[in-house]
C-alpha cells in the first residue's frame, strides 16, 4: 500500500494529482471519475466579464502548444451563481483560480470567494497583466507579486496558492516574496511566452501575436523552476509544465514539488491525470516507497548531502 494523502498548506488532498487551470472543466466527468483526483482547479475567474483575445487562440507546435486565450468568461458574479452549483456535485476539493487587473480587484474578488460555500482554496494567478504597472504581470517582480498576494491574504482566510510565471528574471526572489506575503503554496509555473509564425502569410499564428507555450518541450524549464523555488522557500510547491506521464510527475516531486498539475496532456488524452496517478502508485510500489511524500525533494542538493552523511 502507498500512502497518497498530501498536505498543501491548510488543505489535505487525497492524492497529489490535479488539473492545471484552464485545461479542465466539469464536462470531463463524462469520461472519468473526478473525485479520484486530489483536487479540482477551475479556469481563471476574473472580477468582470471578458471577451478574450483575438482569434486564432491556439497553435500546435512540435512537442507543445501555444495559446493566447485571454481568460474569456462571464465574471465572478456569474461564476458564483451559475458555475458553483455544478462544481459542488464533486467531493474533491475545489480550488478556484483567480485573476484580476489590480491589487484592489484581487482583494475584492478574494472576499467574494471567501464567502462562497464550496470553495476550498484560492489559486491566485498573478501571471496576469497588472494595469497598475503598465500591464506587466504581477509575478514579474517580487514587489508587485507580494502586493497582490498580501491583498488576497488580507481579504480571505481560505488556503492560498499562488501561481508563478516563468517570464521573470528571478523566480526564486518572487517565490520568497510571495511566501513572506502569506502564500501557503506555490504553483510553479504558468506558461512561458512563445511565438509561431505562418511562413505563407508572414504573420504570427496567434491572433494576439505571442502566446503561452506549454506541453512536453516546456518540461525541462518548468522542472528547473520547481528546483529553484524548492530551495528558496519553505512552503509546498505544486509542479506544473509538460507533465504527461507518471515518470514526469516523479521528476517534479523529486525536484521538490509536493503535488503536480496536468494540463496540455489532457487535451491529447482526457484521462491523462488518472494515468499519472495510477503510474505514480505503481512506481512507488515498485521502489518500496510507502508514502508518496518520500519522493518530495529526493533529488535536491540538501537531500543528497543528508544521504551522504
């Protein structure tokens, strides 16, 4: 038997596998038992309705996917009134991804979610544009990241996860700032900026030009980011980026992640998350590992030094 229960801040998950925000919805209940997952993570909810970016919004690349969705949606009030009743059908903890254009809007929206029955945690998506800083993402700088996190923390007592961006010069510094501001866990990381060009039209293949790159080719970068953050902070890390197999998940956990999110792989195989979970159990059983937590940080330098001693 392998113990799978995973503690992420103030939330205990039945296991460490869950979806990445924006790649998952309750409609997947038609093909898999969503309550087998450690948690359910919504696409990002914004305070006001958004139309999203110009078409086309997706472009497949070799070993990856570019997207420029732009977080379309009907806003927070609609989410609470119309979407939450559907999410409450499931037993797995619901983590609501929250995106906002300003510190004040982050705080206002967090307060609404804190008063909404069925929300188990907030995942603050600070990779979104900060209109108070000329459109640069909150997660680009430690100071702006901390301001957004502190605002959510002050407005809500819910467990607070913070999703970081790879598009920063020093993700370890941003991670430390988020921890100091009240983050209980870090989701590492969002998509990295990329570009694809249609050589027949000499135009970008995405309507908005650049987009977020995800998928298998992004995995080594995401793994490096988890490795760096795990050595910079003392709070749990949730690894995400290019995970499609149990072996990928094991790598992320050995690099310091306590849990993992599966994103792009679910577009190819809707049951990918369950495949990862079952493969993770099989790997632990084969290696004689009785608690999945034993994998966490196994490959970090500090663990190597302890093993040598």
